[in-house]
């Protein structure tokens, strides 16, 4: 039997130089990519040919596999060899490529798009013509790999910043949508079915890989203890311990609270308090349970050998997909599996040492390039795991936006293998500890519902003095019934400018999705939703700060659920909406002083509005009624004439280079979620 398909022994063996390179942060991406290509090109190409029979797919699969190996080097562990790990990544890329190409039902995808492997593992095909790896081809491969790595890292940075900006405002809407989303994506009669354990052999995966994928977590020998971090530790040592924290533990269990205190201008208790529990046995097994703090879990997911299984308890259906991540949860990644400690220029300084989650932790403050504190971290002194992460508002180092903190943790315990089973472990109750035993009600303390942090305390109703102009003041918003903990539903939102009370906005039982303030600071427009779970539409309103208790609806009794933007003249509002039905939708312009609106252009949807500073033109990304394609258009606001049509880069939020907007001196931006977009004057 050829060596390349022999099942590999499971007893420990000394690490090779290549395995050391995968674990070490001292090896550059370029050197690692070149070494992996040299060592495993033939193996990856052979697996590609065995599963697809198509030599034209080999270059793409080789480049994608090595790119993912470099980006996910933190996921490699010596439980399996480097070769087997690379081939697992290759199989994932082949399957994803087949899925994208065929767009078939997940239940029959592999059987219909991958070439059947008729041979047993002991009789592999010997007639596969593997393209030779010449010097020229090596250079081409390495160039493509480095390009993909840079593109992936740039996309990750953009995703990080985008999520940070949107998270505060839309988190409630996401929770409401969660239940409806499952039915929307998979109608009840066409749900993708999970793959039962006894059906794994039908997936046409080579037997040598299948045997290793079915391994359950095994007992282990913990890594030798390292010298704990302390107040005199160098910044290089601290950062290296954090970035490589996954190298110092084999198993992890943690109970975590995620608290959103609200954006600048929000007054009151935390907007959301979410609880999550995570079990990880490296390198192949993860379980996460999530739900509201103080309540029962809402859902769970497990990742087993590159496959994701998740369930929303309301529906009890297990769904399946592929996953290249050890943890798909973005928040958990920031705590336990950080690819990089910081994503922007700045410095951090040691500010203290204290106990959190019954563990000794070093306290670090992260200061941006302007010297303003943006984050505070509590770092486990032994493992380098982030036990707590606090985020502050960028211009106010005392206003807390978000806390993520571990309330209990366990490292290097033998976690029961059944916890990771997609079918045997139900996960319908939070666990008492790493064993998975359900906790007793009230056994773990939960923050009180009325807790408010610095910058979010209730304000007194102080009337403004005569002649007070609120247009240059910081706006804050307060939900009275939440502050007083009354049993009645909220009647509106109290609005303050600085220390002065302007009035109550008559808008009960709603969530603010996005908010924008006019350039002169005198008017505010915002989109709201009362209940996405009940299918209620998103509505658009505006107020004049001189008459804060008067709420103006943009399209009364109609649907105005799209993007919006206040004009540079401070009296016009551009928005997407529908007057009576789907055939009446378009981009509209409302005169805030007269209440008269006009349609600039008919469209099925529109987003990313951008005004030219002189107000003469409006740019937007639209899907016109007669075409399903998204187009980048520039409208003349006097008559709605389209004076430019082009393409839009959704990742960079930029139009084509020849677009006239590139000379306007302004750029498209993602709206800040919630009330944060209108708290500060421009």
C-alpha cells in the first residue's frame, strides 16, 4: 500500500521541523507558504484528482488550501500530522468549490458533484497525471497565495471594524430575526437534513481521512507550565502570550457574559445581556450554547472535524454546513482565539493585577494613536487567554459600550466526548461546569437588570434656559419606564441636550436601528422597528430639536424601510420607501419644512446614499424595478435624472474609479447602529 494513504499512527511522535513552523509565530507567512507548497503539493494535487478527476482544478485547490493553512496555522495541533491536516483543508476547499459550482441540495451535493471514489483506500488510482511543480509554476503559485492571504486579512479587518460599528444598534433586531431566518432560508418542506453518524461512509471521503475524523477527544498530557505573566513582563512577552494563547491549553470550558450598555447618548440599563458557554478540545471539537442571561438557552452549535451542526431550540431541527473555523462566534474568537491582539496603530500599558473568574489576571489598557483608551483587557497570567474585554467609546475613554467577561473557566480538563456530539448532547440547559451537567436554577449570579455604567446613568429633568440652542450639544436618550423599573410599558423616549431636558419623543415599544443628525445639528432622522418577529415594517421618523415632543412620520401608513440621508441644506431628507405597494417603491426626497415629497426614481431597493456637498446630486446603490442587478447611480435632485451608472465595490464601499463621486470629497460609510449616529453634532 502506498505510504500516502496509510492511516497514520495515533501514538505521539516528535514534531517535525514543518510542524514546529506551523506552531511558531516567528515564521513568516511567505516562508511557511513556500515550505508547505514544496512538501505537500503532490499530496494535495493527488487528493484533488482523486475526488474530482479534473486537472484544471488543481492550481486553484492547491493555492486555496495553502492560503487557509497559513491563515489558520493556529488551528494545527499534533494530534494529527501536518499532512493529514493539510489534506483535510484541501477536502474542504474541494467540497466548497463543488457546492458553489453545482448549487445543489446539500443532501445530494457530494454524490452529484464529486467524482465517485470506487477504489478502496488500499487500491488508490495510479494513473493520475499530476502536473509537475516547475520553478515557474512555483513562483506563480506563491504569488497567488500571497495575494489571497493579503485579501483575506484585509477582509477580516474590514469585517472587524464594520461589526464593531453596527453591533450596538442592530443586536436586538438580529435576535428577533433569528427565529424567522431559519424558516426563510429553509422552508419547512425543504429543510437540509443532518448527516447521521452511520451515513458518513456515503460521503465518498477517502478512508484514511474518515478514520481520523471519527476520533473522539482523547485523554492528553497538558503542556508544561510556563512562567506566569506579571507586572514586570515585557510588552512583547505579553502580546506573544495573548496571540499564541491557544498553544498553552488543550481543552477549555468557559461561561461568559456579553453586555451591551448602549451607544453614546443612551441612558439606562444594558440594552442586551447575553450568556454563552463554550467547550473546546483542540484541534477538532467545539460546542457552544447561547441565550439570554437569567433564562434558558436559545440555541446551540457544535463543530466536529470541519463540519458545523447548529440548532435553534424553538424548532428542534439540526442543520449542517462546513466550517473552517474552530469557533464561528465572532465574540468568542476575540477572547480565546485571537489572530492578532490589536488591529490598529497604538500602544498598551499595564495598569494592574487582580483576580477575575477565580484566576489571576494582568490588566492592560489599549491606547489608540491619539493616546485615548479604547479597550481594557484582563489577561490570564498563565495561559494568556483574555478573561475580560471592555470597550469604550472612541472619543470618551470613560463611556463604556460593551463588556465581555468570563465568569468561570476550566483549562485542560478531560471534557466528555458526548458534549461534542451533534445528536446526543441536547444543550437545552446551561451547564454547571465543564462536565456538562445542567446547572440548578439560580446557582450562578446574573447582573441585575437595572444596572447602568458610567456614562449611562439616569438624568434629571432640568428645563433649558430661555434662548437655549440645542444644535451644538450632545444628545442623550432615556427610556423612563426602564429606569424606574415600573411595570407599565414605555410611553416614549426622553431626549436631553447636554444637561437639559428637551421633551419626550412619543415613540413607545420600539428599537432604534439607525440615526442621523443634520449638519447644523438642529434635526434628527432615525429608523425604528417595533417587532421584526411579527413582521412589522421598519419605519422612518424625524424630529426638530426645538420641538422634540413632535414626532414626524416620513411616509404615514406606508413602508419606508430603506436607507436615508439628510441633505447638506438641513431641510431635505432622501430615503427609500414604498407609497402603497412593491410597484410604488423608489428613492424619494422629502422637504422637512413643507412636508411635501417627490419620487426621484423608481427602484426595487436602494442603499448607501451619499450627498454631494452642494446638494445638487445624490448617489446611491440601487436595484431598479426593471432589473435585479445592483447598480451605482448618481441622481440629479431637481428632476431625478440619472446622470451616471456604474459598478460598486461592496467590500471597499467605493464606486468605480471613473465615478464623479470620487471628486466630491466625501465617502460612503456604514451607518452607526442605534442612537450613536445622532448623539454628537457634526
